[in-house]
């Protein structure tokens, strides 16, 4: 029997390997493509994507620690937040955001019909892909679970006009991505008084219609053709529930532009645009200031005595963006944000913003006398002014141009599409609450 040479066997083996190698590569190629498509590697962000944080505290390990020490704990992050200078969210710019919103018009069931721009056929969706980038800090994406953990067992109330309701519905939509809200109460025309309950964390969220914060009689077809305000008497439709409220977000402004007669101390104080009534025209700025002062005074007085404390936000004025007649196509036609310097906060927008900030700062001084009261202005005037593209416009109604452009098309250039820029307001609220929580734990 012949014996095969080892060299000859090795040669035969290498020959076989060369023949099979292409087939093996062809077999592995689709597997590799499949792997990288569905499970891509993540690479570090480029330097340009890593925004600077001038107040960030860098935690370093001692020299004896190994280079492979674990990442900082959540406690380290809390320490970092506590030591940082509070972020000023007022100044910044809108930047592109590929992630888009947390929800859409079909996944959230609490959007008011007039603000559901997506389901109403708005064709441009670019307005959904922007985020507010503050000048000196980062504004994290809204995390519903963080909100739930910070406010479990609490009652949150939105009090004010339709902008308060707009902000409330934004919050409900973002929270609903993690836990479904149950409507437990509704009352009033157009459901102006409603309450939801998140059973997962025992959180109650309410909305109270109170367009002046103080006692008022709204104009109606059967009553006076002007509003009547009692600037020194809080609106008890929400004031009487303060005992059961842990956080309140106040929002007023646009209703003060309407004709009105004002009362103080039981007597007529003056009026705004009331020809034929023989009252002194005093405008509305001082009246709005008095209304805010009355509301904040009532909150501080009542919550300082019940021992439960309260968190208070006062939302600054949100500008409208009418560029033409309100009932004509193209009333607010913009499809992207203004660039920095293109639009300034001025005139009435600036005046109404200043009133809110000044009255809140004065209230903070008064609140320092008591424990458990935390107050902050939610200054959204500039970031809102920069978003002329975020309103429903003609899409406050479903498919307004289905039969062509009509001569008269009603537009909403005041409220905000949902999802839309108003979601940012609630991002800021969450970050302020988060900081309050960290500072509070540190002081214990």
C-alpha cells in the first residue's frame, strides 16, 4: 500500500481551502450586512455635537483608583445639579432635532381638536423637528418617568386661559407615552374644568378655566358685551381648591386685550376700550399686574398656613404671529423658526412679559418668610416668539383646503400645534422641578 507524502497532503489541503474560501465569504457577507443593519455600532458624538456646559462639575477619582473605575452614580449627577448655577432657559436658539416629538396626533387622545394639526392635514411637518437649545446649558429631552417619580402622590393644576389648557394637553400627551391618564372629572362648557388621574403613580392633573385669575364675569351673547373683573378678589373656582393642590401653573394674558370694566374695593376702577360707558380708560397693563399680584398673594397666604407647601409657576406671555387678516389664507404662513436676531421681544409682548417677571420676583421675597413655597417664572416669551411656524393656522379645522382655497379661512395663530413648540415649556418645568428636588434633598 502506498504512503501519501505529508507535503502532498498539505498541498491538497491548501488547494481545497482556496477553492472553498470564496463560497465561505459569499455566505458570510449577507450575515454581516444583516448584523450591521439591525445592530449598528454606536460611535461617540463629534466634538461639534457635544455642547459645552460652563458650570458642569467634573468629578475625578483619586490617584489610587484604576483607569477602569465605574461611571459616576446617580448621586454624583444629583451633586452636579445641586452645584450648578441654575440654568437660564430664556436665552437660546432653536436647532434641528432629528428625533422629533415624543408623541403624535394619533397616539395621544387628549389633544383639543383645534390643535391637532397632523390629523387635520397640515402638509409640512418640518415644524416638529426643532428643539430649544439654551445658550449656557442643556435642556434634556422630556422623560415622563422622571416626572412621575418626582411628583408621585401629587396634584398638579393648570390655571388660566386657553394657553394653560394648551400646555396641560401637551403635558398629558408626553406623560401618556409612559402611563395612560384616566379622565375622572369634567364640567363646564367646552370641558373647561377637567381632572385626570395617573394610577401608576397616584398623580392628579387638573385644569381650571380662569382667564383673569381673579373673579370675573365674561362677556356673552346674553350678558354684557365686555368682561368685568374684580382685581382684588381671587377666582374661587380654583382658589377654593388650593388646599388640595401641590403644584400650580398659572397662565394668563390674551384675555386682557378684550374690552372690560374693572372693579376694586367694590367700586369701578376704570375700563379698557369701553366707549359709551362713561368710565375712565386705564388700559390693561396695571390691571393684569393687580390680577397676578392678587393670585400670588392668595396662594402664599393660604399655603403658608396649611403646612403642605406648594410649587408655583407663572408662565410669561406667549406672543401671537398674525401676519395678515385672521380670516384669510396665509395669516401665519411661516414653516420654520426665526433665526437669532431676526425677531426681537418688544412692544406689548415685552411689557406683558415684564409684568409677569416683576410680580413673581416680588412674590418670591414674600414667600421666603415661609417654608415649603417654591416659586418661579416660566419665561417662554422669547422662545415662543421665535416659532411662528408652530401654530395651527388654517389647520385648526380638518383639511381646510380640500375644496380649494376659500375666500375666508379662519386661522389660529395664537395657540400651538400638538405636538409642537409648547412641549418645550413642560421640558423646562421638569428641569426646574428636578433641580428643586436635588437642592431640597441636599438641605435636609
